[in-house]
C-alpha cells in the first residue's frame, strides 16, 4: 500500500495554506513522515505518488463532509486515468485511516479491551483468563456491531490473524489467545495488568 501522511490542523484557511506549503517543500526534499493528532477533527491527507503516478496531490478531508466530495480536490493530476487510479488508492488509504481511528477510540482510556465474537469459544477463554486476575475487561463483540467488518479490517492491519480474540492492555495491542496464554505461563500477564491499572494487587 502506498504510504500516507495525516496531520491535524486548525480550521483556519491560513493554517491550511501553511501546512500544505510545508508538506510541498518537504516532498521536494524527499521527506516522508506520518503523524496523527487526535485533538482536532479536521485532517489533511497528503498522498505522495511519485513512484507510481509521477504526480503530487493533496486531499483535504473534513470529517463532517462526505469523503467522495472532498476527493475531487486533487491537484496536479495530468490525466483522467491517473486521477482515477489515484482516487482508488486514496479511498483504500482513507478506509484504513478511519478503521484505525475507530480502533483507537474504542481502546482509549480503557485498561483492558478484548475484541471478541459471541460464538467464538477461544474468545470466551481469553475473557475468562483476564477475569481470573480480577480484571474487568471491556468486551466488544464484533459480530454484533454495525461497524464490525470495519473493526475486523483494522485488526487485520494490526496483524491479528485470526481477528479474534484481540486483546489490548493499556491501549497497546498484546495479541490473541496464544500470546495471552504464553504471557500467563511466563508470569508476565499480571505485571501488564498491574501496569495498565486493570488490577491493583496481585499475589502469585
């Protein structure tokens, strides 16, 4: 997948122009970087396609507007074929950004989060193991959520195969059932739960 850059900005047109000029100068110097700031709800998606389409393009995305409307803010595309291909790539990247942002929102400020499926016995075992330490995990049954498929795609992008159970401790992805069992056997699971303040006391 082509790399992307996301930067949060204020809503002022001055800030928008300043950031776009900054990225343009960076692109000419060959500087590529990624940043996501969660404190603002307006984003610039700056997509570099030098090696694929030999074009530069900026997309300005406002969360309260349809993405398809904003995708037409493509600049410097030299042909309709390039523009069509660029749109396809950008739609994939935008979907990735939204999925990861959703995942970050669901795990924020929660000591333990488990993404599960209501019919998955392995997920039930993972939940039981966490609860055996006295922790109270937040459980999301992705098969019962409206955006469950989007969340599963985000989990796959994190390396979750199979997608459930997927365990986050202290907002960090730990792994699936195998990893959880391995940490427990090595007596490393309790310290993780303590560090995330999912539990406050543990005596092995």
